[in-house]
C-alpha cells in the first residue's frame, strides 16, 4: 500500500494505491501557508470498508504534524476521523 501526495500550490490530493491500483483520494486546499483544508475523502466503492479512508486522513495528519500545519476537516469523513482520534488534536485548527 502506498500513499502519494500531489500538491499544486493552491491545493492537492493524497492518493492511496496498492499494486498500481488506485483505491481512493483525499482532496485538500490551502488557506494560507499554515492551514490545510480537507475538502473531500473518497474511497472507490469496490475498496470501501478496508480502512483506506482512515489511511488517507492519517497521511494528511502526519504531513501537517511534520510541518507545523493545522487542518480544517470540512468533509464529514475527516471530521469523524478527528473526533475518533483525539490524539490527532494537535493538528486540528482551533479558531
């Protein structure tokens, strides 16, 4: 399983793949240089319920943590993951 990040400067996405097969994406946009907004997390129907969505949100969290960036989880799945994983709270944007 590999997760790749592609960043355009104004946003980007994380892609999860296994043996060259894309299984889902997490889309984000930048709000300044220190805030990442998770807009949408998508796991393709045939790969749902195997933890791929959580792996994508966790990849975004680790990226943010490593760069002292805060995350605004706008998508409902990412919001649920942050509620479930209180230990990720250090990267959660607090207005």
